[in-house]
C-alpha cells in the first residue's frame, strides 16, 4: 500500500490525513469543493460561524448522495422488472443540478428563506429585520 500524509485546510482548520497516494487529488478537490460551497453559502445566507456553513454543505451533499442512491436503486428495479420498462410512473426527467429532495423530487433550494444575522440586520444596532 502506497500511503501519503497530507494536510487539508477546511473552514480555517488543518486536518492531517494518511491516505492512499492514488487518492490525493480526490481529497484535495473535495476540500476545495467544500470551501467553494461554504463561500457560496456565506454570500447568500446569514450565519453565526463557519460550523453553520459546514452544516449546510454537509446537508447539501448528504441529500445529493441519498437522491443519487435512490435513483440508482430505481434504475436497478426497472432493469429487473419483467417489462424492462420504466415502472408505473414512467421515465422521470432528471432534476436540475443543485435541486435535491430526499424523495427524489426536485426542490428549489433558492426558495429557502434567508434570515438576517444580528450583524446584517437593519443597521440600527438592534440586529432584527
């Protein structure tokens, strides 16, 4: 086994890992992707600290994973069905990128209400919108 020690910085914290050398690029890209998504969320949503942003990124990727897992499972069932067809509902169009819901139906993540943070409120020092 060809192991490599690397350090990744996510949310301003270093994480030291020992990984297979062949996976180094994958881990580095993943860390950059997490940082990018955190930056995207920070510009759109109120947050107290970076843990809030990490939670949103984790939720985004967990729902995406579950949705993809569900889609793959449905495809397996369709392939195994005697009709070899698309199931009772017929073929479903893929959801747009970024649209995720646990049951596989598309949802507009942009519809999530943005709440002002205490420091981004009215500007009168009271911190409420």
